[in-house]
C-alpha cells in the first residue's frame, strides 16, 4: 500500500509541476504585457497586426462609416509612429494615413499638424512633395483659408520645383481667386488650346 501511495503522490506532484510549467511557458503575451516584458520587436509586430485588423474594418467595401473605428485606427497610427519613429518606412506612411483619416472625420487642422510633422521628422519620405501639397489643399478646400493656401502652394513650388505636385500647385494658384464662372471659362479656353 505504501508503494502505491508514493507512486500516486509522485504522479500528482508531477502533474502539478507540469501544469505550472505549461502555464508559465504558454504564448505568454498577456503575462508579458502585465509584467512589461514585451520587447520592442514584439510590440512593433503586435501594433502592425492591430493596424492591419483595423484597416480591414475601416477600409472595407461595405460603405459603412464607423467613426469610432476610424478614430481607433488613427490613434494607433499615431501611437506607432511615436513609439517607432526610427521606422523610416512605416511611421511616415502611417502618419500620412492618419492625416487622411483626420480630414475624413472633419479635423483638417489635425491633418495639417500631422502633415507638418511628417515633413519635419521624415525628410526622406518619398511622398513629401504630395504631403506639402496636401497642406495647401487642406487649407484651400477644407478650411477655406485662401491666403494660407496660396502661401502653402508657393512652398510646394519652392521646395519641390518641377515635381508633379509643384505643377499642380502652380495650376491651382492660377485659378484660386477665380469665381466658378471664370474657372469654367478658363478650363474651356485651356481645352481649346490643347485641341
């Protein structure tokens, strides 16, 4: 009887130890979160997965606009860019998308601040000519501040001469003070020149 009891006691003890080991070795993300042991690489990967999930919801083709999800995605873009500013590829792209979402939810001033942050922090971002143009365009179309728009369009031309976006800025400066009727005449004249 003693032999059987010892065997059973050892089996129970082994089972308890095995459970403790399995519990402590599992996926561990939640335990790591609570203890602060998540590495930057893991956090980077987790945030990208969160962004991917939110993008699937926000950019779904069902034409439903869930402002709460848009705000969550925008905040996650901003958090990623702040935390991983050294990621010269993803961070400026996420900020660019964040600014677009700010405009979509009627926050053009926040969009402009984000665009300006991109230009200041990520000087090598390949979309900077477009970002500079979008500052002007946001002043022009969303805020209706013609003087700031003109100044910003001139900056595009100055900073990125010959670029597609500088050419667009030049064209807009030609028409920015025109009435609708004048613009129609202007474009009809332009089209007549092309034909």
